C-alpha cells in the first residue's frame, strides 16, 4: 500500500506496529487498509497578521482516523515539526488508545507547524482562531472534538471554544476539551494525563515487586504530563533525579526539590539553570541508572542507538510514540524492562477529556473526587486486561494493548458492515 501524503518515518512506524499486530491477530488482508488508512484529512493555510504588520502563512492539519464508533477525538499540537504524516500517525494511535480504554470515539489529531514560544500572545490567539475557523466544517461536539497536546493549553482551548461558539451563535462547550473549568472544563483534566502515568507506574511497581520509597525516576519533558507525573511520583516517595525540557536537562542524584523547581520554571520557562542540579544532556539522561524512565516529550526518543543501554526497570511512555519498533524489539528481547505502552500509559488525558465532553453534553458537572475515581477505575481495567492478554499470549504489553484496541475497532467495522 502506498501511504501517499502521509508517508513519513513516523507514519511508517505506526503502520509497522499495526501490521505486526494484524499478522498476529490474523486480521484478513482485505480489512487491513480499511483499518489503517485515515478516513479523512484536511490541510489548511493559516494566514496570521503578525505584530510587525506582516502576514505570515502557517500550515495546519487535522486528521480523523476512523468514524466507526462515534465522533473523533484527539489533541492539537503547535510545534515546528508538525506534518500531515506525523498528525496521521498520532491520529491512528488515538484510535487504538480510545478503543483500548473503551471510549466511544475514533482517533484524531491536529497541528500547526509553528513555534508557539516565538509568537506573542496576540499572534498565538490570532493563529488559533484562524486555524479553528478553517476547521469549522469538520469539527463539532458530534463530529470531532479537539484537546490540548504539545504546545497548546487551556487558553488555546478557550479560544477554540469561543471561535466555534461565535459561528454557531451560542456557547458550545462540548466542541473542545481541556478547557478552563469556568468555561465547562472538567475538574482534574489538567492533571489527568500525569496522574494516570503515575497510577500505572505504581501498578507496574506492584507487578514487578519494586517499592516506592527510595525508588528513582527520570523524566524527559517537563510539560503538562511530565511535571504532574513528577509531583504524583514524589508523593509516592519516589525521588526525581533528572528532568529535561526542549532546552536541556538537569540532574541531582539526591533528588530534585520539585516545589523549588516549579517556582524556577514559572519564572524562567525552562528547567535549565536550576541552581540545585547539574546540567545533563538528553542522551545521557535517558541512559541514567534509575528505576523508572518517563519519556514525556516527543516521538522516537528510545531508538536502536540507546535501547540496549537503558538502565531503568520501568519505561512509562507519557509521550505518544517515544519508542521506535527497532528499540521495542531490543527491549522485548532484553526482558528486564517493563514497558507501559503509550496508548495505555498516557490514556488518562483522553479519558478525562471524555468525562469533560459527557459533562458538557449533560450540563451537569462532577466533583474532582468523582472524576478521579472514574479515571482510576478505567485505567485499572485497561491495565489488567493488557497484562492478562500479554501473559496469555506471551507477548509484550505494547503488543497486547495494541491488539485489544485494534480488535475492538475491527469488530465494530465488521458489525457495521461495508456500505454499499
Ligand atoms: N493529546 C492528548 C493525547 O494524545 C489528549 C487527547 C484528548 O484529550 O482528546 O492523548
């Protein structure tokens, strides 16, 4: 099959994972491309009036992977490397993720190739609103519901909600999740992904008999996922010995003081230069001796170059697609690292997004306690199902998680049939 406009290393990686699972599950050849290829994609030019009077045109995309089970769901990424191929791979992973945890959604993803750090607040708002305007024909509470991802946040979601609502003529909170609570956001959504990562790490620790107090963790990416996971892990008595962001990493074998670090990051917008730690490169950080490694940044960080050198016992994938199939094969062969695969590990975010959407549709809001209880219940169920299938079939947790997700989408397509 020719992947056309999606062809890129990362889309090929997502397809390679799919093909391996499809072979193992003996999904008929005829059903494979229908499952794999995104249903639709929209690429748009986003003209933005810059502060200096120039008009700059940014490329934006939205890919909806399948529409079989309900609306599509997934984040919007603002990052210089965004391409339609990357967005398509991320949309495919959202499909398997939603199906694995039992949400009535297909996967989607969107993005604009830009560097949000170089934009003023006004430029960021105009870019967000114009991109939303271009997407109006393909988004909506019953069609496709965006959310935050790398480089976007609650404020960006608020602008999306406002732009869409102005077009409709009334407030439509259900068009987007990860909004501020005041605009119909859910309590616990901001923390959901990071807390979910920490919950699954503690379940993985139970499984391999690792005790919390005194254990050490390294976190790549100190954004909404990594920073929240760090705090939750520290609450379990785990020492965070190294963290990094796009500008560099910091390391302190005695453990970082997260309160001080967060205050420093709030001021300088980076972990780099924090006085109570030494600088460390990304490459060195990933292979530090630690119990838990959390890649919570971008794709393709654990590769055939460093997989054999990892010294962690648990690899908890807070990011989407951080481990290449080559690295995965090395880790599976090694057998001494428990990998909590991305579609399970970071699913807390989309789970609480689903709760947010349900609350918006009902205009009836839950307490934070209710949200967290329901979140942990769904995570526990998916964790146990994944673990059991991996044991039964003697496959990796990633293979088991992907199999569960892909099989549900496949079964749904069979039940609905092929029209006409
Ligand atoms: N961007 C997040 C993810 O990759 C969240 C998606 C959502 O909440 O819809 O899972």
